[in-house]
């Protein structure tokens, strides 16, 4: 655990601070989307869709969520096509 990570656990969680911190973390994930899993990107998009600062940010998060979900469906179809059928 890095020093930065340890400090985040000591920050008091008041009603006004935690949503802002989660939104900032979601923005960081979206900014570096190539280095994060689809699951984490999906979570970040859901946070921004719900708690985004403006309409543009919420719309962009919905668009990225659509792309991530479409990519997952394509991967799932590929996996299903490459698996041998049980009857053969």
C-alpha cells in the first residue's frame, strides 16, 4: 500500500465529501480508460451518469457505457462461437 493510499482511509467521510471523491476517482478512471478493466470503467461510467457535473459529462459517460457494453456482447458472441457444441 502506498502512502497516498493510506491517507485516503484516514479522511473523514462526511455526507458532502464522499460523492465528490468518488466522482473524481471515476473521472480518473475514464481519463485513463485504456489501463483499466471494462468492469471498472463500467462502474466509473455509472457514477458519472448519476453524479456527473453537467449534461455533457453525463452524456459522454452514457456513450462510453454503451461502447463498453457493446464490446462485451461482441466478446461473448466470439466465445460462444469458438466453444464446441455439446452434441458433437
